C-alpha cells in the first residue's frame, strides 16, 4: 500500500513539472483547463497505457464542458437532467476520476489504484449523478430488466437451453446439452446482459508491470440489461459507447443494429430498405447529429430509430414535437416481436412476473389469449399511438399517417391469425404425442413452428411498421410464412397417417 502511495506521489510530481503542456490556447488534442487534478494523473499514465481511451475521451462532450456550464443552458438545450450536482465536480469537465470514483461504497468492484479508490465499471447509478431523469426512465423499462426477463422466465430458459447448447445423437434420438456459460454470454446474454460479480482480487501483467484488480465474473459485457456490481441495472454504454459517449453514435441506426437484426428482430434491415433508410444512407453525412434539441427537417430529413423511439424533437422554430425519454417502450402501444403473438405493451418492465391463463409467464397463451391485467389498457394504447403519430405528422400529412397505421393494424391481425392457425397444428401434434410439449423448442417440427412467429411473422410486422416491402413478401415474409405453414401441415398429416 505504501509503495502505491509513493508511486502516486511521484506521478503527481511529474505531472506538476509537465503541467504547462496543458495550458489554455493549445490545440484541440491538449487538455482543457478545467480538468481535475485526479483526472490529470489518470491521463498522465493512460495516455501511454491505453492511448485510444484517452483520445476517444478527448473527442467527447464530457471533456469540453463542465456540469456548471451545462446547467446554465435552456431546458430544451440541456443534456444534464439532475437538479443538483455535487460541488466537487460542478466546475471541472467530466473525466476519468469523475466517472470512476462515484458511489465507491456501493461498488463491489471498487479498489485502490495507485492511491485512488475507483470502480472498474461505471454504472447507470453513477451516470445518475448528472443524468437522473434518464436513468429513472430507463430503470423501469423492459431493457433494464432484459437479463431477468430472460433468465427468470422458465419458458425462455428452455428456449435458451435448446438453441446454443451442443447437440448429440444417442439412443436413436438427439440430446440437447445445457449450453456453457461462455456460450450463453456470447449469444442471448450478449444483448440481454449478464450479472457481473466480483470474486476477490487477481494479479494481471500490464505494460507498466504487475497490478491487482478485481476478479470480475461474466465480464466483459455491455448488454442492455446487465446487472452491475453496485446492483444497478443496465449499461449506458450499450448505446453511448465508451469513452466518447457520443449522442451521434446513439442516434444512428448502426447502434440499434448491434442487437436488432434479422431474422428475429429485423428492424435494421427493414429500415435500410425503407424510404427512410434510403434517405439516411444517402444524406447522413450532411445531417447535424449532435444538436440538442433535434430539429425535424433541419438537422435531419428522415427519422432514425432514436427519432421515433426516444429523442427530443422540435420543429425548426423550436416548438417541441415529442419529449426525450429513455424508456424505449413509452411511445409503443403494441409489442410486435419476440413472442408468439403481438399484444399490448406490458405495464412494467418485469415481464417475468406476468402469468397468463395457462399459468405461464407470457403475455399471451399459446392460443392467443392475452393476460390483460398485466398489459396496458386501450386508453394507454391510444395515448402512446398518438405520441408516435406526432413524430410521423412532423413530416407526413394526417391522411397519410392514418392510412399507414390502419395498414399496420390490419397486418398485425392477419399475422396473428396465421400464427394461431399454425399453432393449432402444433397443438394437435402435442396433444396426440407426435411431439413432446414439455419443451416446445427442441424438436424439428417445433423449430419450424418457432420460425413461423419468431422469424416470419415478426418480419412482416416490422416491414409494415417501417415500410420495407420486401421483408413483408419474399425476404422472411409472407412467402416463407406460407411455405413454412405447408411444411408443418404436411408433417402433421404424415404423423396422423403413421408415416
């Protein structure tokens, strides 16, 4: 411990001798004047050890503006939402120490590092210091509970175990082995998140010698529902990557495409093939991705995922269209992907607490009976749909918007009907012993059934919602939905005939 303190003192002395290189008036690559002494010492080492991190941070807004200055901006321009910010960080830019030293007593991953107590992981609860409203909005969302919604739901667990696990043939049947933790972490839990725990300390070798750090389990992971060592949920870095924490990156569809990809959630591919995506891909280099608030038609000319689902939008004259939210379901009235049927959005993010008529933790039964007491009512659905229509109406006529939503409503009904017809075939096979209903995801015929709703019906609904015609037709659309239905039907006939 004494050696670490002496090392920190020597580093600080070296910093004092070289501090003139950080004077005001230098190029943009030099440090601003309002860097805390602690962060300066961090940078002194890390500009050699991890130069990419340091340079990335220098491009960030965090490195260029203090919370004190940020608080003076008008309500719509302000990017910090906390009403009070600790006095010790108000006058300095948000650097290494300001983020990694928050709430030390709550962090099981805190440790002494060259004389400073820091946390390895910066959690949403730490970001709350400046961004309290955003963290509060996110904390109750389905994304915040993405890990528990997967691992605490026994139906989903059967799905997880059936897909990544190793398969082997034995006794004339296929056995599905439980997937390894590594396999889970890089498949389902890569997006849903893992629970980061601390198992003591470990010694690692670095360019500067041997150091002791917390021994983190299930790390690295930046899943959106990650559970952090301080008990908080989520990873802000899932959308705002370290260490630039760029709003530009978060606003671009590429960020959402980290998880929302075909065949199960084809949002990105549908978007790219839509008219909106065509405009984005053509003109994105001319857009103002950093402006707050974001001006419709002036800063950008076609919506992105963020524009529709969470950004603060205003007219070119500054009139608010929709407010900022970090509950990404708050403008959604219906849930069109991930489950057997579409259904109203859940009332809260803990979907594993739902119990339907069949006693399953699913918002609908296999026969499409919704668990209405856990889902938003019709009044709330209309309010959310109205909120989404505000985004559409900022560029489209009322008649155009009405026609679009009517089309989507019809598509949802038709795809749900098609899935119900397929499920009736599947239920007949379960009832007659042609398939084992104890795990509905581990036999060939069941995998075909899953394709019907998890891939094809989802694709059609996304295509209708985002106007990507080919995904509604031939690219995991109605063609595949129909073909798959025929295959399941023919399989069921062979079972019934004994062939």
